[in-house]
């Protein structure tokens, strides 16, 4: 969709908490992933940017349909970049680190300018592999200390972190330093850990419903 009209509001929720005005977004292209038919007869859509960032709910009357080709999906590249940009210099060789930095900068350039789908996909593929290695390098040292002290296998701990966090790209890993999907135990974890809420669609009684779950939020990688 293309934002066409001023005077409309993006809402945080259907209690009509305003998030942003449409005025500053006129002319921009968005993706609508869900639509909601309100009892007042209006249709609202859940709007996302090219990077996959949720913008809010808005009356569909503010939008006009446009060619799907005009929406360049940058979400996968942004997820890789966002996680990879947090990695610190680890045990990688100088050449590996420099290659990673080059691909990281190329990805940033693509994200910050108009690009074709082919350019976005190429940047994602080029960054994906070095970012995977950098994730391992960034946590391997601390993982070795912890596993040696507790008679555990470092390889198993790293493999589990990779599976649970998608090489550090999950929302929990990025926002809460939670690499293993550990839930927050109400009544036990207060004062020990922070908490981070994630809303996901769960299939319950034959339909998908949004479920809000609390997970532990750690101060650093060691804590996780």
C-alpha cells in the first residue's frame, strides 16, 4: 500500500491509543499483513515498513493499493544486520573480521537507500555467512569459561544458542540477551532478572490467538 492521505492516525491498539499521524508518511510504501473489520464499518490494517518494523493500525481509507513490486522486502537483511552490528571483536582472524565489517557496511548502505529486491537479497546472502561465524566468535570465549566450570560441552551450548536464537537474530536475543528462550517465572525471578514480553500467535481450539508471554531479560551474554 501507498500512504496517500493526511489527517489519519496510526494506532497502538484498538483502544485508540495514537501512535503516529499519517501526515509524515504520505508517499511511502508499506506492507499490510492483517486486516480487521470494525463494527463501525471501517476496515483497519496492520502496517509494516520494508524493514519489517510494525507501524501501527490504520484505517485502510488512508491507503491506496500499489504494485507489490514497489515494496522491497528488507526484513531478512535488517534482522541479520541488526544482530550482527552488536557483535564485538572476538577470536576471528583479522581477515575474517575485516570481511565481516565490509559486508556489514554494504548491508547498511542497502538498508539506507532505495534498492531493488535483487540487491537486497544479494546483500543478505553476502552478510549471512560471516555474521553466523561472528555470532559464534562473539560468545565462544564466555561459553568455554562457563562450560569448563560446570563440566558441560561448549559445542552443545553453542549449538543450542544457534538453534534457539537463529544466530542471535531473534527478538529475544536482540532485545533481552536471551539466547535460549528461557521464560520469566513470576514469583521466583523478580529481583533476579528483568522481563521482556513477546506476543506470538498460538493455535488454540482451532484458531490462532495472540498470546503474551514473559521471558527473562539478561544484562549480558554471561547471564544468559
